[in-house]
C-alpha cells in the first residue's frame, strides 16, 4: 500500500528511536505474565516497546492468544507493537500473515543467499500490502545454550556490501546482522570477545537508513548495550536479560503461594527488570510518542 511503512506501528516506533538516539526493547513473551509485564513497565516509564512472540506461541496457545496480545498492546497508553520473531517455516509465515502482527521476522538465513533474497522479497511484497513490516536476518546468527558452535564464523558474518544489496533487492524494513553475536550462552570472554564491532559499524554505514536489530543479548553488559546504539542498533531483542528474575521467583515460590499471588508478584518482578532496561540502558523512558 502506498502509505506503507509510515503508518506501521513497529516502523513508527523504530523510526522515532533512530531519530531520537535511543533504542527500543523487543521483549520475548511466552505467556500473559510477560505481556502484562511489558505493558505495565512501558506505561510506567512512558516508553515505547515491542512485544515479541515466537511461532511456538501460535501453535501452543493458538491464534486467539495472538489477537489478545495485539489488542492489549494496542490498547496501552503508550506505543507498543507486536512482532513475530524467528518465523522460519513457510507455513508459519503464511499463518502469521493472516494475523494482526505489526511486524514479522522472516528467518531464511539458513538458505543460500540468492534463495534468501527471493524468499524475503516475496514475503515483503505480500506483508507490506497488508501493512505488516518485515525484519530479516542476513548472514547467520548461530548459537545455542551450549555456547559458541563449531562453525566457520567468517563464512556466516554479514558483509556490508551484500547487506546494502540485500536491503535494496528485498525491500525489508529492518535488518538483523550477524557480527559475531549468537543466540544462547556465549563462550569464553562473552560478547566482548565474540562481537566484531568494526564490522557492525561498516554494516551501519552501508545502510544508514535501515534500523538494525540486535539478536543474541544473553550476558551482554549494560555498557555494551549502550555502546551498540552508536552502531545503528535500534531494536534490541531481550529475553532472559529481563526474564530470569521472574523465572527464578516462580521456581522458588510455585509451591508456597496461591497462583493469584504468584502471578501478581511475579509480574511485578518481571516488570521491574524491564523498567530498569528502559530507564538505565535503552534510554527509551519518556519517549512514548510518535
């Protein structure tokens, strides 16, 4: 549609962050506790936010849960978008395009580069016509809970010149680059030893108009989070960084508290972790306007 992407909620949130010099958290939520925690934290901090769910959520909790999440997010007093993270299977993409997501991450990074481009270009065409923005991964962000995998990292890193042509050929709105970041636990030295920040800066300079997305944030220090803003990282995916305190509380108290008390206190702990990121790290607090 002709007005896309300017009336898209995720685009508006990230465009404002790009221009305002702050970052926006994209918080992975697995249940209603996470959704409520993000909304409460965002409203208290007057911060924009993005709620992220996985294809697993659609399969496990059903499309009606997605509609609840979108309705709750869009009813908040601050701008909150709903994003589908790591949509890999074609059937999941097809299902997602018929749901009211603001944006979808199409993860075709395991495909050959040309096939990745063809796949993303077609999805962008269909999604944009429905008012949905698309994030893609270029290169491949490896990793798992056991740390760095045994791979040739140089072969999967995003190359700046290819990133520029990828964006031009596909029309994606946001890009998640691979610059040594990994999902799950980092190996010895952590993210500081793994990340190649000069490469990230070259990618940002090649596509300065495209908001970059930071994947692989487990174990990242506050200082390094702040540093990434200089490199074009506008959307910061956060999972265990803000969820661990909540998970620990639930594990320690599941057999001691009534479920209502467990959820009430658990959500407050979850929200507090999110508020800290908004206030002290991302500096998105007080920026809740388009």
